[in-house]
């Protein structure tokens, strides 16, 4: 499965994008396998955006079921087979005692076809 993950995202890597969620971290969930078995989702950033990426990111696995969703012949199934993913980025605003010295001149977002 890891081999398929690498091939699936090669186009993004070839364009210079970096994945926040590490290779091999599963982002799916099911009633049978709560820890996941596949990597569906990620957050992709440019080299410029990497400068403001804190390195903090993860996959949300808690609170993803509902008592109103069928689970076989019972209730309490998962809402989706995709787990939410998150990443943390610095801003130009000083929110703590340390000054990050990162401003808008560092952050560049580029949309391409």
C-alpha cells in the first residue's frame, strides 16, 4: 500500500510540493479498522509555504461516528472513510513572547493549472 501512496502523489511532488502528513500515516477510518489502512488525504504546500509551516500536523480520529449512521445491523457508524487532517502555520502576528520575524514577504501562494 505504501508503494501505491507514493505513486499516487508523485505528480504533486514532481511539481515541487511537499506533503505535511508524513508518508505511511493512514488517513482513512472504518468501523473495522479505526487506525486506518490507506492514505487518502494530505495537505500539500510549496517550498515558500514550508518556511511558515511549524511542523505540527496530524490526523483527527476522535468523534468521527454518529449514533444516527448505520453500522451493519446496528447504529454508530463512521461519518466518512476520510479523516480530517490539519497543519499549523506561523502568521506575521506575534502571539507569544518569541518574535518569529515572519512577514508577508516570505509567504507566497501560487495557483497553477
